[in-house]
C-alpha cells in the first residue's frame, strides 16, 4: 500500500484544521507534517495567564450563528466547552463620555438618523436625515473604502464614532482601510441592485433578526481546541521551522524542511504566501503580496474582586476621542463563566492598521497607556493584580477595496497546480468559522488530486 505524505505550512487555526481534515480523510497511515515558523502553535488564538487566571489574549469569540465552530467542537468531543456571552451590550466612548452602542446599524452604518442621534451633532444628523433627497450614484461591481462611502453620505462623525470602533475590533483597521465589497457583502449587493440611497441600501442589508446568541466562545479558552486538534491530527509538528522554498516535482511537491510530499496546504499570511509561490505562480504571488497586514497589542488585566465594572460587555472607543486604546472588553461582565472567577478580568486592545505607536511601546508603556485610558472611560483607578501584554505583529489582513479581486487572482493562479491548496484569514473572512471553512475546502482539494 502506498503511504501518502502531506505537508501543511502554517500552524494557526487554518493550518490545524487542514491537517485534521487530511487525517480524517486519509486515515492513520498517512504521513502529515505541520510546519510552523514561530515558537508555538495557534496563530492569533492564544490562551494566556494573567496572574493566576487564564484568559484568551487573541481572538476570544466567534460568530455563533455560523455552524463551523460548534460542529468542530462536537467532532472533537468538546461540545461542553461551548459558552455564550451575557446579553449586556457595549458602550461607545466619544465626546468625553460613554454612549450606548447604536442599534439599527450595519457595522456601525446607520439605517436612520435616530440610530446615531446620541453620537453625532445636530448638523451631521441633518446630513443623515436628508441623505435620501440628495443625488446618489453607484456603479454595480465597484468598490470603495467604507470611509469614502459613509463619510460622503453621512459625514465624518458617523465614520469616527460609530463605524471605526466596530471595524477596529474585527480587522484592527478602520473604515479607511477596509473596502465595502469584502467586509460588507450584503451592503454591496443592495447597492448593486440599484438602491436609490445609502439609507435604503443599509436598510435592505440589515440582517434578519434570528433567535439564539450572536457570539460564542470556549469555557476554558481556545487552548482547549488547539490542543484537541493537535492530538487528533497526529502529525509530525515542526516548531520554529521556516520554509524557504516549495517547488513542483514529478512525484509531487518538494517542501523545504520536509521533503517530497503528495500534497501541500499553505496556511500562512498573505505576504508569506506570496513569497512561497513566487516561482510556481508569479501572478498569484503578486496578488497575495498586495494584501497588507495590521498589527495590534492586547493587554489583559486581573483586578481585585471588589473592582466595579460598568454593567456592559465592553467599551469601544471612537477614533476622534483622543485615546490610544481602541476598545476594552469587560470580560467578567461579557462572559458569565469568567464572572465566577476570583478576579475581575478585562482586556484592552491597542493598535490599528497604519499606526505603529502601539507596536513601538514597551510592555510597561502599553500597560500604563491602557490603565490611563481605562480611568478615562470607566473611572477605574484600581491597581491591577496582574497584567499580561500580548503582541500580534501582522495579526490581521486588511480587506481593502479590491480585496475580492486579489483573492480571486490568488485562487485562479494556483488552480492549475495539482496537489497545492491555499487557505488563511486573508481569504474568506478573518473569523474562526471562516478559517475553518476555508481550511476544510483546501484539504479537500489536496485530497481529491492525490486520489
């Protein structure tokens, strides 16, 4: 019997799921090697220690209405790990005080002036109220930044105080660095259908309310999922190993550091993907290299049990508020199971695309910055019991205008390379469910060719 050999380059959630799917399909005899350049598995998923408490210091939640994470947890016998947040809503800090997060918006884009009445001034409210009366033009299939579209129609305050805080949490970017078509596909579709105004398009694009929680998480953190995937994959794991080259050979693919394999899945950030496929798919390589990355920093705190947090899940910060922190997750309020811990837990997120200030600060400066901003937005002046700084250099791809075209160019450029597949957060969404779906498709492509 011929033993199949596979390599997966990249040990984030996409790479782990791809390796797991390969193992499921090929059985125990297949040789699977997982190669990761950093000193740990998990990519931007990490459960860290904050004093005596554990807390996710990367991604902490996933879209609960997508099926991929609950299904994967069930496969791995981890369904009891699934938890959901409390019904508490976030606040937005703007204009020197906190406001309720607007309702009736699409990623912060209002469907009416009433949605953001508490956030913007009277002149901008008038701009929103009269938007439907102004001429509007949209070319079907076109793409612009969210800031260009929303700022032109609704004004800059809506962008800075409502849209930026939400996009910053998803992409570590802003409305200026994110394109409408990739980040807001339902809005792009409504515009393409001929909406007469942005107000009409947003109203048409709003999701239909459905029962059940919007988000989910893992009781003991993403480390539980990562450990289970590593075990179930039963792969040879090479940590701290850089792949300098891949090339196509008559017997399959040569992967630097692994050798000749029947198939390879490249589950790496887009710029690294561009380097790896430069020789075998130059046009796809160029498209991949054009996808830029944002860096960010998470500071996780443990405070004394007596610390009083607002009765909210978090505090988002407007980009015109004059603060360095872009958001606070009030973890002990947001997640009921964390509220049972012996310390009050919260996270501060700093850094956006194009801004190097967060990355340049030392750990001590990051902690001081987060504490200063926390005093400002929540009047919390308590000394923490512990603090942990987690840096995410190049952690999230920017879905800039034209992103879907770049993704299509990458995919079409490797389509004629049998035995090679690509996956990652740059492809079909930055969230964990989207990465699981993308990785599953990549593994299936490699398996199909090998058979």
